[in-house]
C-alpha cells in the first residue's frame, strides 16, 4: 500500500489491531481510510482487492460471506491473491486452500476471469503458500 497511488483507498479488516496499525502508518495520507469490515454503509470501488486473506478463512460460512462482500464491493474489477487449488492437507490450523476460481465462476456469473499470474514466494512463505497467485476478474457489462 505504501507503493500504490490510488485517488482514494478504503481498507476493511476484521482486526482492530490491523486497523489501528494502518491508521497510524498512513495518518498523514488523507486519501486512505481504514475501517472495520462490518462498518455501516455500502463500500463500493472500481477495484476490490483481496490480498493474503482467502486462505486464512477456514470456516465455510466465513469464506462465503467474505466472497459475497468482496464481489458486491466491486464496480468494475476484483483482484485476488490467494491459493486457488483445494488441498486436504492442512499444514497450519489457520490456512485452508480452496478452489477459489471454481467458486467464483459458480457464485458470481456476472464476472469474467481476465488473467492469472503465479507469483513465486520466497521461503518460508512458500512452505504454506501452495502456489498462491493473482487472479483478476472484471464485471460483465449489460448490453
């Protein structure tokens, strides 16, 4: 986020500690705000980003709720950085690998998958990343 230059940025997080950290770090940047994920109001943007989140959502309901909010927030695009292949092997209790692309295709037919980019992670993250990659989706426009 320090390297990105957006006209406005709204970061939503479940962790009060993460929100406080980001608010402190970007206190002098009026273009960025950080809110609890359940903050009142409709949060919509040209691009909805999900970076290093999905594989930490180990409960099915939490995962589905998150995906619903993520895609509802996107006016044009959704960018996801996550593992996308399901794995029954759980190396860490807070990591679950899912069939993200299949779920998006099934749950959000109003979006088209534009591209994938596999980003290699250096160790030790590679031990649990299981092939994390970027996926970009675009909202289909009505004809």
